[in-house]
């Protein structure tokens, strides 16, 4: 393995926040920005960093409140996806990233889409992995959340399922996943997530992000316009046993995007836990093909 392919682990100060990130690959290669979702961190990408480094500079930050990045209290940091995007934008500027492919998973999707709609010229392509941008993916399991978003009363909050606990974190990995797939998922992932998420005050921060997800849903029309107008090349990777975002979501992308490649796997919401090798190969080919076609980063 080349030295540049070995993952490097760093922390930097971004506007007074310590942001932890993993990085691999040479700086002159096209950048792939990997944005994790709830309840995880850049740890989700541990098995795809080195393979992707063969064709890209791959960067995976922990969002504020997640992983090994700082977790300021809700009185110190505005836990909205727009503000998370502000932090990641400043992070990218600080490490010298201008153009990038962006990986959109779960809570990482609204963060990435804020970056994409603000600066469409900077986005080389989208890699969507169980990330929602259409009503198609929001099945009946979201009815309680929608009721709360429409009327954030204490009564509606009390009707929400309990998910900000260890069992809820574990469910993100195993809920809806058949036993033949579940046995391939290492339990240390959800144990690490819960250890970091249960830092003092962090559960309220996570609830603030859940509440702000309503604003992401309200932007679906704007995101469709972004897709239709700017036509970013798009790769969709999907675990078909996702208990949170329904499989019909992937067809939402097909309605507006011309350059679209889709792969559906026998996996759950946390696809990379069981199919990292397959996804790394597909992502690497996508980055190579798009970069060659557009001349980004020179010949690969």
C-alpha cells in the first residue's frame, strides 16, 4: 500500500470547534467528501478510505456532536443542518478543498445538500447511500415525526418512539436486517456510537437535529430543482432492508437526473458495515469515470 493510501487521523480547530477527520490519498487527486449520518461518525468509512485513496483524496470528518469532534452544548452551538454545513464549509476551506464529490448518508444528506445548493459549481458528483431527498422514502414509519414537526407539542413529543438511547442506536444497524446479514455486522460500531453520543448534553443536541430534519424535508422541491438544473452525476448505493428510508426513494433520483447509476444490496441502513468492498469498488469506478470525462485532477 502506498503511503498516501494509508488513512491519516487528525483534528483541527474550525471556528473554535475541534473537528476530527480521517483522510487518505494524494492532495492533487479529486476530493471525495464522506458525510456520515446518525448515529455514526467517520468510523463508518474506515474500510473504504484506502481503496478510494487510489483515485481520490478522500476526507471524512466527524460532524459536531458526533464521533471524536467537539460536542458543544445547545447553548453554545446551533444544531441545525444549515449550521453544520457552515462548519463543514469552513473545514473544507481550511484543509484546501475546493471541488469535491459528496457522499450523502442519513443526516449527512441535508448537510451535503446545503453545500451543493449553495455552491453547485463545486460539486463534481453525488454519491447517495441511504440518504433521503424525496417524499418517496418517507413511509408510514415517519408519521409520528411528521405529526411532531407540524405541532411540536409535549403530547406529540411523548408519542415519538424512544430512539435516543443505546437500543435506538443499535437499531440503526440491525433493525429490519435479516439474520444472514446481521451476523456480518460488528457490534463495536454501535457501542462506539453510543459512547460518543451519550456525552453530557449531547442527546438534546441530537433531538435538535431531528427536529431540524423537518426543514430538510421542506426543501425537497428545491433539491429536485437543483438536480434538474445542474445535473450532477449521481451514484446511488442502497441497502434494501433499510427500516428508515423506503426503497422507492431511489426512483426519486431517476425522475430528475440524467447521469445516474444505482446499486441495491442485501443490506440495511448502515450499508458499509456489510458491503464495504463492493461499495468501494463501485465508488472508485464512478469517481474515476466522472473525473476522466470532465478532466478533473488530470488522468487517473
